[in-house]
């Protein structure tokens, strides 16, 4: 989940792998400020970032956030 800032639509970019070897996984356009990633593969590092859209267009991408599924 992320903090909405007046956006009406979002994009979420997900990559998996490790630092220096990230691989594109998916891009979603959820309608709300949260998203559940499924399936999650065990022993895999993930990173994601989001951006919002409003009447002025798409905003900039957030910084990357990472998580690991043991």
C-alpha cells in the first residue's frame, strides 16, 4: 500500500531478482492505493515503485522499495 496524493489512477512496476540483476516482472494499473502481489515465489527478492495519474497526467515514479519472500 502507498499514500495517495490526489491521484485517480496508479501504476505499479514490479521487478524480481537481486541488486545488479533485476528483471522486469509486471506492470499493473490498480484503481486503489494498494495492491496484493500473487503468486509470490519463495526465496526471491522483489522491488517495486508506483506513480499516480490525475487530470495533469502521470507523476514521477516513486523510489524503489524492496521485499524478500523467505
